[in-house]
């Protein structure tokens, strides 16, 4: 059993689904795929387009993503510096 699964069984405090979705989006960015689009998020995470755009715009505002050109995002400087 993973730590995450064990934690869910032990801890009664509900997890924040939006935060988990945001990290799921960030996890799509890899060395092999340093930039993603909302279409990537829709296809791989099953979010609808409006939700994907909203999450990506929010992550960009927080500095977690940066837009290289319209609709193409990579890791933001705040995360790179961590």
C-alpha cells in the first residue's frame, strides 16, 4: 500500500481536490515533454476544456506555469527555483 493510500485511510480530514488537480497538471510536464497545452490536459486527465484553461491560467498567475506562446505552457520560474 502506498503512503498516499494509507494516509487516506488514517486521516479524516478531506483532501483538497483542486490542489491535487493542479499538481496533476504540473506532473504532465517532464524532461521529455517540457511544454503542454490545454488539449494535453483534456486528453490525459479527462478535464473539460474550460476547466483545463482555468487551472492553467491560475497556475500561471501563481508562477507555477509560464506561457511561452498562446496556449503553450511550461514550468514557471517559481517552481524551477525550488
